[in-house]
C-alpha cells in the first residue's frame, strides 16, 4: 500500500533528510586525516656476533665486531615500509619521514622512552606537530636474549643481540631434514627491534611491539664451505637483512595502528 504525502509534508520530510545528510558530511569532514611522523634508528652499524665455546669450561662467550653502515640504507628501508603499511591502513593518512640519524641519536636509545614518555628535542616534536603529525612511529634497537631458529632448532644462540646483525656458530651440529646431510655451524642474519606508537600531544607511548626475527643458513653438505660465514654472499647477507625489515616492520605497524581511529 503506497503512502501519499502532501506537497508541504513531502518538502519538509525531504528537507529533513537533506539536513541530516549534510550534518553527517560535515561531521566526517571535521575529522582531520590521520597524521604520522616516522623515525627509524636501527641502521648505523651491523654487529657480527661469533659464538665461542670456552675450552675445558662450560662458559660460553660471544665475540662481537661492529661494522659501521653509511648512507642510512636500512633506516630508509624501515621508514619506507612503515609508510607503505600506514597508507594501506588509511589511504588518506599524512605520513612524514624524518632522518634523525646523527651519531648521538643512536646512542642510549632507551632514554628516548624513559618512563613511557617521549624524550625527543622539543624542537623536533614541534616540527612534527607543525607538519600535521598526531602520532610518531619510532623504530629503535631492542636488546634481547638470543633465541634463533635454524634448521630443526628454534632456540639456538647465546648471550644477547641488538638491532641488525649476523650471528655465527661454527660448532653446533646441524642436519638438513630434506637430504639428511650433516655439518657443523649456522649463520643467521637477525633483526631485533622495538616499534613504538607515541601520541605527540601527550608524548605518551600508546602501544609498543617487539621484533625478534632471523633468517638462517646451516653449513651442511660436502659442497658447502666449512665456514658458516660463507653460507651467504656479501650481497646475500645484506639482502637477507632487508628482507627481514620488509617483512617485520609492516607487521609491527599494522599491529600498532589498526583500529586506532
């Protein structure tokens, strides 16, 4: 059964609908697009950590060599991956990448988030706010116990690892589960980091997540070099670290930002 409205009533009804639609549209426009600043501080150096078992003792030691990295390639990669993840979550989001890679910024990074509040320079925070950022995504190094996956093992390694680097154990026995070939030693590019989401109005940490990831190659088979360091070419080593960043940073960003707005 149809409903017939008089002209005045119809105009009032549709006029009310129009006003309601306008109100909804204005409310939507009143919410500014999300704004994010992104900073990465993981790539000033690579650590080559070599496991050394003490002879005649149960004490196990690691020898660490630092390899300086110039050009900020790893931090640029991490920020690019974070930006892409933010855009996938919100195509209209405003994202600004900040190169803050001075030597002082890489030292004692824990001080930046002491007490759950951001301790950046007020001038840097002001610049981020001026650029429209409401939140900061900060990627820093994470110091954590070495628990690495290699072959059938999921908890290899000793000591602590931080940031980006390579872990080498030339003594542990390994086996290729597909071929049955055996050997000694493994090589593991690793990425240990903390990703923090910070409210730039209050400077409070909203959420944090940890990244502990590694790629591994075991020295097995007669065709392999007896030295685990040779499990990857120089280019392969760098590519492995970049692959870890490309995989892990977007996951961390999505875990922190999804559902924020």
